[in-house]
C-alpha cells in the first residue's frame, strides 16, 4: 500500500511540458553521478545496473546516461500509471551515443539496441511495447519478440544530438496486440544493451512523459 500511495503522490505532482504533457521522469531529483532515484533492476542485477546507468548533468539539465561498455543487458524499471485513453501520447528524449555493431532486433542472436524504452501494461507479467533506436532496422519496423513484447523501431543508424519522440500508445497497442491490453499503464523501463553482439552500447534519456491528443 505504501508503494501505491507513493506512486499516486508522485503522479499528482507531475510538472508539465510547455505543450501540456506531464513528466513521468526528468531525473531532476536524482544525484549527479548516482543511480536514478525511484528506478530498480531485478535484485540479482542491481549492482550491474548501477554500473551501467547513472545520472549526469549538461547545461544545467540532468539526464540518464546508459553505458553498457562490456555488452551488459540489464533493464531498469520505474512504477508509473496513467489512463492512456485520456493521455495516449507517450513522449521522451534520447540520444544514441554508441550503436552496438551488427545488432538487429529481429534476430535473436543479434537482439541489441543502443536505446530502448518500454511501456508496460499489467506490471512485469503483462504485455510491453518497446521503442528502440536500432543499429540497422529502418524506422517504423515492428517485430514481435513473443506474445508479450513487441519492438517498434523509432530511429535507426547514426545518432548525433538529442531527439524528442512522440507516439500514440493506443494505436501502437492495437496494431501490436490486436487490442489495448489495459487502459492503465503500470510502469516504464529502459534498456541499453550489447550482450547479444558482445559490443559496447550507449544512450542518453530524458524528459519521459505523456499527453493528450492535440
């Protein structure tokens, strides 16, 4: 009950983007150089996650830096909940710094992504949409990993600066699963990995939020 109450309190006080979207995470409450506050990995992977993910600051703005220098594959998650029928547009910023060489999300033996962000329907046992910055697949590619996870490629190839993304979760869920698994989102996740290709991978993340249809 304490965790649920804490999540509700955090969501009620969410700040707004200039365009009316609400922040889920800006990393502003986290300590520079430390692991992001309110995020967790599996207990057995927490120490590895702390080696991959840390909060940095650039131009007075904090963000999450992910560096899988040894080809790690450790996802981290944060509890978050909102009504996607009212707020269907999911938004975030990211910056690919190092693409895993030879990666291809549609091939199990090469399934790595420089940048990956999950939206979960129904906690850890529910279904997930995973948005990725791919090394090789063209933007718009969709791939069903299994009955619970569908990849959607938002960006492909060489990075550069920060890019802001927007996507309609209702439309994406209907196309991916044939229906919307739940009107309530239960959490978000981040994964920068290079274990399948055994190559370094790096990405930055910031300003994760949601908004209504304009």
